[in-house]
């Protein structure tokens, strides 16, 4: 049996970390079914144990780094 992953929606401000309730920037789809959402802090803290059991990791933590605006004189 092969599992087909469905495309995931982008995470929004309404998606919350299952650990602390902060805004979620990472969704982990588990190979056994279901998914977990994490803020960047808690995902990084548990990443080593999550990766082996994950079917997919949707990491949008790059949105945490602001895009620099051009400097004008």
C-alpha cells in the first residue's frame, strides 16, 4: 500500500502550536496518520524525534525572517 500525500494549505495565523498555542509555522504529517503543528521553537526542540516518524514536514519558518526593505536616500 502506498500513501499519497495531499497538497497542504499554507499555514495561517489561526494555526496554533499543539505544544504551547503560539502561531504554528511547521506542520508535521505523521506516517501513522494525523498531523501535529508546532511553533518554530518547539519544532526545532523536537525535530530529531519527529523526522523519523514524519511522512511530510511543511516548514514555513522562513516567514519569520522579515524581508528587508530597500534603503532610499
